[in-house]
C-alpha cells in the first residue's frame, strides 16, 4: 500500500508543483508594476508556454488559466512576439480563437526554447530575417499539429493537408509550396 501511495505522490506532485508555479509566476508579474522582460520573466513565459502545450487536459484549471494570463501579458508587451502569421497554415486556423492562441504559444515556445537551450535568439520582427521567420513559422506549425493530433482536436478542413504532410514528414514541402 505504501508503494502505491508513493507512486501516486510521484505522479501527482510534479503536476501540482508546476501548476502552483504558474500561479506564483503570474502573481509575480502582477506585483511588479512595470516588469522588464528579463531572464526571470523570460523563464516564466517559457514555463507557461510549455505548461499550456503539455497540459491540454487541465484546460479551465487555475494553473492553466494562470499560464494563459502569463502568455497573454507578454504577448501584448513584447516586440519580438509580433511574429508575422502570414503563412497559409496559420491563416487556415484564424476562424478558431483557441487554435490561434495555441499557435501563438507555439511561436513563443519555439523562440524561447532556441534562446534558452540553444543560445540563439531568433529576431522575427522584420522582413530582413525571412529565413528565421520561415523557420519559426514551420516549427510552430509542427508544434500546433502535434498538439492537435495528441489531444484529438479537430482542425479546419483547409488544415487537413498539413496534418497529412506532417504525418508523412513532408510538411516543409507543403508548407512552403507557392
């Protein structure tokens, strides 16, 4: 019996602790009247975006809502967050606000992952950086598709060709087809 309780503790504690972190991180943003987007808040945004992408089953929970608030807060404040959504894939999602949000979360998650884990900051704020913009758009699309497939989310009909291309590892070819 003790083994089962210990196993249950090991499975539940990480979800609860990370979720509580989301709430605490959101409170820290609120306490700081005009917070600068420094390493602490950058890490908070990265954690929040990961939490959203990995915990679809917690939609509606306090923790999930805190993660959404963190993403929405920085989305409206940070310049690099204004990534051009001008790909046909992202246009195909525009009728579903939830998918648009997941797409935005995927963009920030990929950029922050590259900055934090690969030590490269992708500047997608101008048309001069077309290669980086395409990279971020493609990688964010892969994250959205994986999220939707894993969580059995129905995508719009015009997005189905991307699902098939993703499943057959031909997404890049379909994604940048003119």
